[in-house]
C-alpha cells in the first residue's frame, strides 16, 4: 500500500486490552481486545486479531474475528478471513477473501463527489478504484470488479449496472450478508453462489473454503476437485482437497493426494504422519514400509525411522531387508553384543548359516560364558555336519552347566561308546521328556536302534529330525547309512549322502558313507574318489586305509586281464 504508515507492529508483537492510535497503523502481530481510531487500520497477512474494531478505514489481509465499524470504508483482500458483523458505508471484497457475518450499509449509496473525495483521503490509493460500487462493472468471465473507464454514472448506465449487480448479488449477497445459523448458511445460497462462480477459480475457492470451514467436507471436496481440474498446480487446493476427502471418509483417494503432496514437499512431517496413520489403520503394510523407506532416503541419519522400519520388516518376515537395514543404519561400529546377536539371529533365519557361524563365533569369543550363544553356535555347526566342532562346543556348554540337556546327551553318547546301549537309550529318552525336539537325542536313539537291528525305528527318529529341518546333514547321513547297511534303496541313499556333504566342513565320516554306497552300486571309480577326500586329510585312520584297498581291488577285478 502506498499510504504513509505512522505506526507498525510486526509479527512478534502480542497485545491484549484497548488499543488507541492516530494516523495509519499496520498490524502484523497478535491482538485480543478493542481497537479505537478515527484513522486507518491495516491488518497484514500475518495479523491475527480477536477484537471489536471502531476505525475510519479498515483493510484486512490477515485473520480477524470480531465486530467491525468503519466510518469510511472496509476492504478485505485475497487470502484474508473476516468473521463477524461489519458496519460501513463502503465495502470492497477481493476474490478469494472469506467473510462470514452480517454487513450493515447505508440504505442509499451516495455519489456525491465531495463526500467521495473526502473519504479517499484516508484510503490507500491502490484500492481507490473499488470504493464506488456505482462506478464498477462486474465481469462475469473474470469474476472481478472493474472501474468504469469514463467515470460516468448516467441513468442508463446506472440501471444497467445495477441490474447486473442485482443478479449476482442476489446470490452472493444472500450468503455473505445474511445471518448464519448454527448449521451454516442455507443450501440455496451455496448453490446460487456456485452457479455464479461457474469455472472461476477464485470464486470457487471462496465457496469451497466456506464448505470447508463449516465442516461440509463432502461438498468442499466436490468443489475443490473442480478447482483442481481448472488449476491443477495449486498446492493449497490439493491439500484442502485431501483433507476434505479424508474427513468425508474417502481416505483411499485422499492418500493419493497426500502422496503427491509429500513428493512435492518431502520433508513435511504432518503429511508423513497422516499417511503413516492411514496405512496403519488400513493395514496396508506394503505402502507403510515403502513410505518409511522414502523417509529414510530423505533422512538417512534418522535412527528412529530406521528402527521402526526394521520392526515392520521383521514382523513381515522380510528378513533380507531387515538384515541389510540393521547393518547399515542401526548397528553401531564396531558392533555391540546386542548388535551381533540380532545380526546372527537374522542370518540364521535367512539360512545364511556360514555367516551366522562367523557372527556367533565372534559373540562367543567376546563372551566365553554366554551359554545361549554357545548352544546356538554348536547347533549351527551340527546342522551343517560339523559334528566334531559341535561336540567341542557341547562339551564346553556341559562344563558351564552340568544340568543342561546337552550335558545328558553327552553322557548318553559316552555310555553308548562303551556298548551300554540300554542305559544310553534311557538317558536319551529322559532328554526328550525335557526337550522333545532335541536333534542330538533323536539321532543318538536312531544309532542305538540301528545297532540293535531295529532299522525301522532308527529311520523314524531320523525323519523326525528332518521334519523339523529338511536340510539337517547328520540326519541325512544317518538315513543313508541305514540304507547302506541294509543294502537297500541305494539310489535314495546316494541322494541323502550327497545332500549331507553339500556344506563345507562336514565330518569326513560322511565321505566314508558315500564311498561305501558307490561300492555297493559297483561304481568303484566314484567310491575311490569319495574316500580319497577323507584319506588325504586323515591318512592315519585304519578304516579309511582298509576301505581304499577294498575299492582298488574291486576295481582291478573288473578290468580286463
């Protein structure tokens, strides 16, 4: 505004009480109370007033609630909000300004030149052209008032303009200048204003804002959609439309708009929270995790978001992503004992047994008395067929806790090594009463029954282990040996034996099993090759030497003399 300001209160000002002033005052702060002046009050865009105001001229670009008396003029500008009754001889309302209340104006509009010029002295020059309604023409296409270029107000012109104004004001004025009920203005006034607005964005925006303020969100959404079609790039319309859709129950549609808005404003916390809340309530875990992934991309150092996403990955059994996220965003460097335990557990769940063995080996090295980690590491080795390494760990565990079930398994195996099968079996059955799925106890019983000649029961115990873990190498080797000893199902025996040897580090006795199966199938070349792996590593084992001689002799007998 070009009028000279005499006083200015900025955005940091907060006042309460009665304010009196002379000259022009611009107010951009917060005020509550009463304002009195014969001169001009200008409320800036950041101004927030709750006051009864009695001034000469009043210009609003902010938010004002209260009764306004202006002896000369009231002007409400684009984007402003005015709630309350107003009294003034001249009112100018720009497109996009929102006014809720009654307007009381003199019954007769004067065109006295002297009076008009006197009123102009205290009014900013930029809006003088809007003061005399009889000199303005309402443009149906643009939705704006324009000044009569000739400044003439002859009778013909006056009646033509008045007739045009009455048609529009009948709709617009009915809304703006009639008392409101607790449920808002009538449907008829809204409908008439929408008809007058047609496809004018500013006028549609005004009625949409009215619907929104009243809580008529379905109606607001409908009008905001029309505006979005006409002016698709307006971010305020997109946001208001999303809120209206959400509050009217169309959250699926609203979420799409919130997603678009978040892409445009990726750091908007309120939009993130809205989408998080919706995806949680709707159970859309896939989109929720995708949202958190984008949040981490925007805030890579936000450990809180990373931990939340990690939990969702874990709950949804997406362990591959959970492991990668944990290592890159959550675990400290170097890893703590808790970090290592989490990583090891995820690696184990993913079947990355070799990686899990390395992780748990580090845990046990850091804490040699960690019985839980020792047990886990022992069974990881046992699963892959590393029975000798596993036995070392089970023995270590038994020393730390002699009452542990694995200590009893060790004792039973010692009895069985002495040939005391029945006492050993009693111990193993006792372990199973405490730990029904204990793989070592089940396989030990399989060995005992096999030695007693009950191969049906022996195989049954092996299959019980494989039912829990189809890739359990000791159980695979045991079934292969049961078939081998009976000289039955040799093709299946070969498959089980090969499966037990697919992991590096399996005990060399598994090669002995495979070589004997090849011998029974008269494939002496393969038998020699399978046993040679074990013999090279342990050339001092008598059985390996004897078996190798047997295979070589058998091969010679098949060769032509």
